């Protein structure tokens, strides 16, 4: 099966390359905002937007007006226009909100360029990119497949990354004839129907004390700059501390992402049918007492990884209704005991007298309901 797969690597550009990356990001943002303004005006006057073709033709004239647009990768500017056109297409189909103007204050700054005539290629520990030439990068693994495009990104921490999108062929994994139910939680990240409990590493909580200290320093430096009448973009101490805080957030995000990838891959490799609850994460985040903990465990990201890996490798994800009373049913005899408060972590069935761990019992019920739903479909 042919799929699109992204490889992400850290870039180590020279000072000249860093300057050119910054220029390309700025020019891409300028083109996006310029045509977004025109698009909005046209939409308000006529009820219809522009088209990618008409904007692309105007871009040629725009380069004559603003000569500095010629200094950067022309494909990156075209890609910026394409993103704008795609955003409006989805907007008219009610798939997302109307596109908004991009700001240089956004945390992540990036641009995308397409592969044409081998202008993107990998040579040992360097990657060839349009206009930039050969750029050093951390080649942690081989890139397999036909390169489609590359996105160069500058993080708030000041680090540069490149994401290479390729078209590659993947083969389904060997069948294991095994099914598993997963009960996602906060105390334990996941409880599996085979009795395993996956620890919630609480990456944010572990870093919270250090984060608070560094964020207080950031606030003090912002206040100092304000008292001296210095704009924050020109306040060197503030910008230095801002990057330090960003690096801490980045470390937490990387730790979490690594954990989710390893766990999801392990589950996909060892099971053919994976049964999970269809959780209303957005609704649960409205509970201010649980919002922080729910954000830290990243259930949605985990489920997303399970779904695309299952699609790649020929496995099946079965989602159980969020209203299914998995914690109320005895997995041994099927008797429904009724609602139980969250304080009750284990209980004994009044009919068969089987003693249950609340979470393991719930995961076993999720498995049974998922298998039943799968074979009925």
C-alpha cells in the first residue's frame, strides 16, 4: 500500500542559511497575508473568493513590485498561496473556519517547498534544499520512498527542523490472532484487558516546578524591559529567557511524543483488533479540575497514532460508544451493578462474587463489546 510518511530531522544551518530561512519564512507570510486581504475584499464584495490560478498570475507582478521576493525560493511562495486556496476551499465546505492572517509572533514559523528535478535530496549527513544548498542535519534514520516536499521549521527554542514528506510502500504486519481492550485513564495512562497497566509518566508535572521558576524569570524580564521602554523584540535578556522556557516545553513535548509512539507501535505490532472508548476529550477539557491532567496525558494524540498505524499495517481499531457502561458491568457474568463513584477502585460482583479491579474490568468489557461490534458489522 502506498502511503505518505513524514521524516523529521534537526537542521544545523550556517549563519547565512539561517538568514535565508528567516527571509523565506517572512516572504511566505507576506504573500499569504497579501492575498488573504485581497481574497477577503473580493468575498465581501461578490460573495465569492479568488482562485489559486488568478493569485499565482498576480504573484509574478508582485515580484516586480517587491524585488526582494526574488531572493527566496519561488516554490515556497507558491506553496503559501496553495495553502491559502486550500484553506478557503475547506472553509466553503464548512470544514474549518476562515483563514486568518499570519503573524511573525506565532510560536512556530515555517515554509514548505516541493520536490522538482531533484532539488531536494539527501547526501550523507547533508540535505540539499532549494536556494539553501547543502545543509547539515542529524540523520537519525534512512529516508525510504519518493520525496514529495520538505517543510523547514524554526521552533520557539531557536532550533531548526526539516520534515520530509515521502511516498512509500508499506506492507501489512503478520496477523497475531490477538485482540485487546484499552481503558484510557489519568492515574494510569492505559489499562489493558490482559491486566497490564501503563504508567502515566506525567511529563508536564515532573517539569512543572522548573517551568514555573523559569516562567517567573521571563515575566520579570518582560517587566524590566517595559520599565526601560524597550520593545520585547529588542530586549536581549527577555528573548534569551523566552528561548530557555521554550526549550523546556519542547523537551516535555518530545518525551510525551516518544512515549506515545513506542506504546502505539507495540500495541499495533502485537494485536489485530484494538478496542478503545470513543472519548469526548473536548467536552472533558471543559472540566477545569481535570483539564490540566487530560492535556498532559494526550489521549487524542495516542488514538490518532493508533488509527494511522492500524491503517498502514492492516490492523483494526474499534471504537466503543462513550455511553457504554464499561465500569458498571461484571466482566465475568455480565451483571450490571450500577454507577460507582471514582473513589471506588475495586469491587465485588453481587451475583457471581468475582472481585474486580475497576480499570482492568472496564478494559475487559471494552474488549468484549468491541469484538461483538466488530463481528456484527
